[in-house]
């Protein structure tokens, strides 16, 4: 079964991750992709927080930077893990690295082979048709000069992460310009994708634009 857990706040929804495990956490290995945090030093705090939360639950966690590996190395490396967790940070930087490393060419195959994909913030946004929502708040800066914002399109909608009511007007304005639907996630919510079925899990209900 193809399984993705697309989160906004990572281990803030750890209960939802535990629900979909095929075996106990202590028997599972997580590859935590930390590349998006490289241009965003403050993201290191949240990555360590998630790493510690995963380890506390019994997961064996390894931090991996995809920028340092070729596509063949990535295939070999990621084959040894049960869960591929792509962390948050700068979405533009992450998407550039995803393309240049070849991660975009192998991740769907790995998911179809049964590996669970967990996205956190930027790691969720790259699974959408585009990453345009990452710039709506002005938080992610496109310092890598990315002009093609096409994502991996493993879900048919864009995701706006870390949603709070204060972002409502910006979301309404920007989403009206987009050719794709936009769905919102608070840090207490996630989208669970199982094959072609998408379910909102965690805090209810889903906020509509």
C-alpha cells in the first residue's frame, strides 16, 4: 500500500504516525532528510525535537543530507529504511536538492515498494503539484533562484502549512490565483494518503478557504 503522512508540525501528530505502523516502532528505522534546514539555522531546533521524539518512541533514526549523495547512493541508502521522513526548512532549497540529487526520481518507487513517506512542512509541500504556498507568508526565501516551482505531485492539491487564522486573508488572496486547489494544515493536523485516498487526521475539522 502506498502510504504518505503529510504533516505541518511533524511529531506534534505522532499518534497518527503510530497508528499506521506495520510493526512496533522499535523495529523500524527512519531516514530523516535534513537538507531543507541547511539555509535555515533555526530549523535545527525543530529537527532535533522531532529526532528526540522519534527516538523516545523506539525508532532508530538516522539524519541524512541528500545533497551529499548521488542517485545511486541514495537508492542504496534509503533501501535500508522503513520510513523516509523529509524535514522542514526552506522549501525552495529542498526542491532544488531533490531534483539535483535524483531523490525525485526514486521516491515514488520507494513509496510503492511499501516505505512510509512522512513529510514535515517543506517535506509535505514538495509532494504537491507546486510549492507556491511556501512563499505566501514571506517566510521561505527563494535564494537559490528557482524558477520552476513544480512539485512531485503525489497529491492533487497544494498544502499551506502552519495555518493560523491570521493567515486567512493571504491564503484567500493567493489561492485564488492558483490553478490548483489549496488545503490548509495546522500543526495538529496531517493528511494521510493511502493509495488514492486522502484523509485528514488529527485535530478536526479541516479549515476551509
